[in-house]
C-alpha cells in the first residue's frame, strides 16, 4: 500500500482535507513538502477505522511526549512562520495553555484510531468551535503538515514511512470529521 521512501525527516503535506473550499493548500517552503493525496481516507471514520494504526500512533506519541515543551515551542514557531495569519487566533503569552491544547489535539488524534465512532460527536463539536476561533478549512492541511514535520523532527529515526502514514491517515480522518462539524 505504501511505497517506502528514504526518510530524511522531510514531511509530506496533507492536501485532501480541504474539500470545503476551493483554496489550494499552501505548501510552506519550510516544510519541504510534497503534496500527497491520501485516498485511503474518504471522510468516513467508521469505514476507515481498520486502516488507522493505533499502535504506531501510540508508540510514536509516547516517544515524543517527554519532549512536549520543546515540541510545542517548535510547532508554534513553524506554524507562525508558515502561516502568520493564524497567529492572532491564539491567546498570546499562554504557553502552558497552548501546550495542553496541542497535547490534547495529539491525544485526540491518537485516540481516534482506537475508537473513531465514539469520537465523532466530540470532533464535530470541536470543528464547530474552531470556526469560532476563526479557523477555516484551508488551515487544516497547513497545520497537518507542520504537525507532521514537527513530529518527524522529534521522533528522529523512529519516524518511519509506516509511522508517517499512520499519522497522515489519522490526521486526515480527524480533520474530515471536524470539518463536517464546521459546516453543520
Ligand atoms: C486535526 C486537527 C485539529 C485538532 C484535533 C485540534 C484540537 C484542538 C483542541 C483539543 C483545542 C482545545 C479546545 C478547547 O480549548 O476547548 C484546540 C484549540 C485551538 N485550535 Fe485546534 N485542532 C485542530 C486543528 C486546528 C487548526 C487547523 C487550527 C488553525 C490554526 C487550530 C487552531 C486552534 C486555536 C486557535 C485554538 C484555541 C487556542 C487558544 O485558546 O489559544 N486548530 N484545538
């Protein structure tokens, strides 16, 4: 299913999350990203649950979790460099809060692999809440690519093609459900 690629830590951008708008996802030079269409996930979390590799997500998350402070800092640094227009959406000077929120987002993504059906209502609500923050569909692939790039950086050699693919699929499913909630 996946073609092994040499791993150089360079992330791939997630481009198929953005069905709600005509916007072309921006490819940030900082992420060195190659657009990739992930056909395995078509927005139906129930049908896709078998494809999500919970174990790979959990072990890779456990690997980077002890470096949470540095990871969160790096994530926001990369995000605001790639997409300065989202900076104002975040509460300034609340690093502790941002850290909790990013970790919550990562945990939600990981958990989506174990119990996608039960998370659907939660994710739909979260998607609607993100509309209030000012988040639009075109921001999801940008955040996805930055998230993967940051995880890749911290996971080092453990960031294999399989791990990357598990994260792409999980993020795509979670985003699709959040975007359903955003449109409702
Ligand atoms: C799979 C995608 C995403 C997940 C799972 C996710 C998850 C979360 C969670 C759990 C929170 C905390 C919610 C709360 O406080 O009740 C949050 C807050 C937030 N998210 Fe996301 N998010 C995602 C995508 C995005 C995207 C694409 C953006 C666009 C920039 C974004 C911007 C924000 C902002 C601005 C906040 C509020 C931060 C604050 O209060 O300072 N998120 N997100």
